[in-house]
C-alpha cells in the first residue's frame, strides 16, 4: 500500500503535473512526471475515470497501481510528482501488465532532462 505522504491529495497538484510535466503513454496508462525541486519523497496520484469500468473495476485498478508505485518508489527521484491516468484497457490488464507499463514509463521519464522544474 502507498502511504499518505507518498500520495498527491490536492487538485492543484494534479493539474500542475498533468499540464506541465513530461508525459509517457502506453496502451493501458498515461504517466505524467514533474520534478519539483523539493527535498521530500516522491508523490503519486491516480486518475481512474468511469470509462475504465464499474466502481469495483476502478478500485481494483487503483489498488494495483498503488502497489506498483509502492514497489517503484525507491527508483523515482526525490521531490518528483507523478500522476498516472488509467485508460479503459487497464480494466482487463493483469498486475504484471500494469507494472510493466508503469515501470517502462517511469524509467523513460526519469532519464529525460526537464527544464520546467521551476
């Protein structure tokens, strides 16, 4: 489980990351990442719309994504905010498939230098 200090909770933080952060897309998730320059642990946020499925399906996808991010936390740079948007294909994806998509995007985005850290 992803503890509260590692989660985005404010809507303004979500908007900032989605609008100004670097983006990596796949068939199941779209990952946005933005370095903040703060000295704190990385934070994650999740967007799962009703297009993904019923409430049971959405909550299952959210729990899987939280578990994937809890495993990936040590590999994400300090002070980074990450927002993961689940696409409808994530409803039928296995944990391994979601994990592969998220880890691929986190690895790709962590290696991209960004000038928008201010």
